């Protein structure tokens, strides 16, 4: 297809391509058949995505002679649960799929994480194709093989690393995305600039309106984001080193999601990450690690694009600082009880901070919670 960009995730024999361009949902059948000739498939999606995109996907699969049955789940973060996992695995087994067949995740991050986890454990590991339909999934969750579900104890605490065979990021699918969901995905884009690409963050500050409008600026931003994540995954697949930097904003963000009961009417993942990134920069300034000017610059940009940046932006109120700290302490990045955060020395200078004093985090949360 003309105009399609390709980014490779370099993992030796398990390397795979991220294809970025308009019309890739319709072309998915041909792309999958090229890599898995003669395969069968199961499609995992949700009601909203199915209404918008399932027909085009199934038509392309039929043209490629790939038989596929869809499982259509309820939309929303609460589907990413043990109950949703059981429903998905049961579907794969009932369809009598083999390990060499394909599980196709058609949807946003919830569907990709859930379907990827099911593919990772069914038959001790099945082939898996990501067809992300949200901006957040296209630039972040569909790339890198992190899959999982939520529990009442916290977000993504149960899961496996299971790399996809292929990622098909159809930029045309974003045209039907609600503005709030697009903004939420943009937070993950900004994250790549804030981690170690200050020039990209500056580019986003100058070009964000074009990214929201679509066209060349949007495709460029997606490709640069995917390239950034692909390079980190290739260096550190299992998050034992600098891949942890991709969690910038997520320790605070995941705590906020847990505190709101994963209620997407109050907070979606990208909004939690946006608040988390602003908090991480403010906390870094409070600890004299970075300039307050950088924290102000981050907050200014997030607010310019319509993203929340403060705890007071979460509707419905939050529990007290002690309870929020309990949610922070449940995070996967805790090591032997010590709090680990991704902090920063400035724009594009993120680093892993181990053994952050609980007392400092508690007082910071107390200062930032609305009265």
C-alpha cells in the first residue's frame, strides 16, 4: 500500500513490524495471510469498535481466505478483568484454534491488553495481531508485548509479556474517535518527548493542532512515537532497565485510576497519565531535581490541548493522601517495598528514582489534593 510507514521492533527472530497508514484495517487480511499462510483467526473487539470497523476487517479477512469468528465484549476498562479474560479464553478454545492461528485484537488498549493476555496463555501461547483503533493504543499499548488485566488491588497487576506478530495502526480509524479519547492518546505521545526526546516535545508544542486535525502531522507524530517505543523495547524487552522510563506519569496515573474504580466516566487512562506526568514534574521540582519552569511548561502544554494536569481535575473527588499512597505502593514498580518513580531533571531528562521516601510522597499528595 502507498503511503504506509513501517517501524520495526527489533527482537531477533521475534522481530515484527508496526505498519502505520490509512486503510490498514481493510488490508489486515492480506498482511496476516502473508505472515501466517493458511491460518484461521478469532477477532476480539468491543461493541463500539465492532459497529465502526468490524465489517471492514472481516471483509478483508474473507478476501484473504482467513476464517474468523468475532467475540464482541462490553466497552470500557472494567472488561479488562478475570471475567473478561475467562470469556476471551473460552472463545479461543471453543473455536478450536491452534497455536499457529491468529488472535486479532481490534480495539483500544483494553481490548489489546485483554486479547494479548488471552493469546499468551491459551494453548501456552498463540500468535497475536494488534489492530489498534485508538490513538493511545497505536502509539503505546499495542507495541511492546505488555498484556494483562486489572484487579481490585490495582491496574495491570496480572499479565504476561507476549509480543504480537504484527501491529496495524490504521490512521483512518482515528477519524471516528471521540475528542476525549484522542486527547487521552495524545498524553502518551507527549510522554515520549518528556522522557528523552526534548526536540519531539518542542515539535508537539508547535504542531499539536495539526496532529489533532489529521493528515501528515498526525502520521508523523504516530511514527515518531512508535519509533521511540520500539527502540526502548528492543533494548529492554522485559522492563528490567531503561524501558521502565516508559512509565513516566504512570505510577501516579495508575493510582488515580484505581482510586476512581476504573470508572471511565471520571477518568480514562491517558488522562491519568497526563495528571501523573504533571505531578512527576512538580514532584521533581519539589525535590530540587528540576526547575519549576519545566513543570510549568509541561502543565501549560497539557492544558492547551485540553488534558487535565491536577488532582482537582478528577471529577467526583479522591480519597485522602494516605489512601492514594496505598494505591501508589501497589504499583508494579515497587521493589521490596521501596517506592520507585520516574522523575526528571528537566524536559527530556527522565530517570528512574528508587527508594523515594514515603514521607515525601505523602506530603506532596497532601499539598496537591484539593481541600
